[in-house]
């Protein structure tokens, strides 16, 4: 079973921030979950390094554009490592393999779909997007708020207008292609309003992938065109799948692929990209999921306000798994969220240190006081069986949410089990059973250890380091959910450490 997932191809005009980390962690959680569930997973990420904005930024920094790209791209790779992202491939759009891929993809577009004309209109360098006059606001800015400039240049165009009905038909036949529902409705409304042909090359600057020219018709005096950044960047996905060497494999991978993107670039992924793929005869992705934005204490993050959250700072203060947990417990994936340090502190203190950490510590420390072992006993009563069966079914309960990218609900399922296990401890009072009924105590400890193991399995994709520590505490080895059905064979546990020290 194959499962492919991608992050956006991050634009290198600025340094990575919490928004980039959020998207990458989301993709990583899904990839880890599927690997644990026995799937053959491919997780790719990378950087988008061409376009006029990058060239201008490099010039402003008094740097060679290639050197600038190398430095900033490396920062995104470093971020991926800092958040413990288990990516299988990191593709830069300046790599030779991608340049060959993008040019091969261009040549596969139907000849009738590509024609040359002159583009005249407004262009947002910040968004790398052409803006219609009707879309400018009262201050003559792009919908994003970016400034625009008048552009007039020779360009290749893609006949996007010819794909309006084909796209609408695809959306209708594949209702889960765009998620969440609000984004799907937005895209359908946009396409129904009418699609204009899309400029797919630039001829006024050279920082980009050269458009491949049909050698038989080459005009030595014609302008040199480079690919429009979105056709260049989007091709990055299939570059990672080995395009153009194995086109059959690429279609197989794409049909099992989920693109995770921010809502601001949903149009490029849900309209332009599928139209390009239809033209090239390559399978469309299984799903495009657009998540929301993060604010900081209710305010939009911006460099000018100095309130951009650096994930490295949060990790340094609270730990990586705390950040990973907070981002997907605090806000439903797909919706906008507010990054408040107070909220993060509360999640750390109450959810992680109190609920999870205290559960692990008091159960396993209690076993340690009994020389680190107990005799497993599965002769359970109805009250024991309730927790035991809920524990054993946790992955089954999580799968539907994970398949819909509902990470928030999946994580809530784990926390329901944490809450139930804590209540069970309070109700069963193992410290009293140790004095009165050792056989009953062994049943309670067996049930609790099964609960703890299942909690660790549920957290393994979200908080991999924490899950690994819990597994080590209870002698669980391996890396597949299937192990959850195995009984304990060694009940001699090492001394547990404190998972979430309250002193920060």
C-alpha cells in the first residue's frame, strides 16, 4: 500500500517561521502514522528558488542570487531537521534533476494548450501572480495586500480556459479532492466564475528555468523565456517521484498523493496544477488539503511588528514534542489559529506534565517500588475490560480521522484514553490493592500498562520522542501498530524518568 504526501515547495524569499514548521509537522505526522500502519510512504518537501522576487531580494542583500538561494534553502532544510521531520526527499528547484523534470513536463503539455502572446497587466512580485484589474482593492493592491506593478512582455500562455468544464467535472466526481469543505466551495466558485488563460513564462528577467524550445523551429533572435514560477515549483512534486525517468511510477505515486498547502496557495494547487497534469496526461493527486493561518496573540505575524514566532525559540524553551502537540491539539487542522505562549504554557502544564506525565510516572514508579515487575494477568472484570478494549482499539479509532487529515480529532482520541486511564487509577487505587489483593493488583497493573502502551502508539506520530521514551519504560520494541495486539512478555521495567519537568 502506497501513501505519498508533500509539503508546499517553500518560497525562499524569507526565512522559515512557525507557519512553515506547522505545515511540515502536519505532513510528517501523517507520514509517520501511515508508516506505523504498514504503508509504503514517500514524504517530500523542498524549496522554490526562482522568480523575480528572489532575484530582487538577493540584489537587495548585495548577494549573488545562486549563493543567496543556497543559504536560504539550507535554512529550510535545517528547519526540517529541527522539527524531526522524517522526509524521504528534499528537492530544490535549482537542482539539475528538477530543471530536467520541469522542461520535460513543459514538453508533455498538449501543443494546442500552449501559445505565445503578449501579456499586459498588473503583476504582484510578492505573490508571483498576475492580478486582474477587477481583483485590485481600493488602494490598487493585490488581494493579499501586496503592491502591484504594470507588466507588458511577450509570454507563453496556457489555455486554462479550456479546462473549466473538465475541472468542474473532476471536482464533482471526486468530492474529497479538495479539503476542507470551505476551500472546496471557494475553488468551485472561482472556477465557475470563468477561467482566463494563464501566462506561464517570463521574458523580462532570467532567474528561472529556461523554456525548452522546439529545435526545428528555433528563432535565434527570439526572446529567451523562463518558466513562470508556479509551473516550475509545482513540478517539484513529480521530480521527487522520479519524473521523467519513470512516468508510470509517477502516475501511481500521484494517485496516492496528498498535497498539504496553506490556504493562500490553494488556487495554484487546485486549479492550475490539475489542469497542467490533465494536459500532460499525468494522474492527478488524491487530495489537496489547505490549512489555515496562525496569528500571534490575536495579531497577524509580520516582521515589521516583530511578532513572528521562530520555532527554534519554542523548541529551546519547551521541547520539540511540546510544540508538535500544541499545534495540533490547540486548533482544528484546516482552521485559523492563534499562537499564544500562555496557551502553550497551559497545554504543557495541564495536558502534558499533569495528565500524561503524571499518569506514566505514578503507574510505572509504583511498579518500580515493587522491584520493577508485576505478574501480568488478563483475567479481567467488565470495568477492566472497558479500558483495555478502548486501549486496544485506539488506532482503529484514529484511522478515519487521520485519513481525513483531521489531526485534531485523532489527537483528542488519544487524550480521551489518557483521561480514562487517569480515572481508572483513581478508581482502582492500586496502592491500596497492594495491601489487600495482589492478584487483583496484577490485573489493574496489566490493564494500565496496556493503556499506557496504547497511548504511546497513539502519540507515536505526533510526539515521536515522547512515545519512544514511554516504549522504553515498558520494554516495547519495534515500529508497527500491529504490535499493539501482543501481550506483555517481560514485565520487569526500568526506572521511568520525568517526561515533562515542570521547571522551565
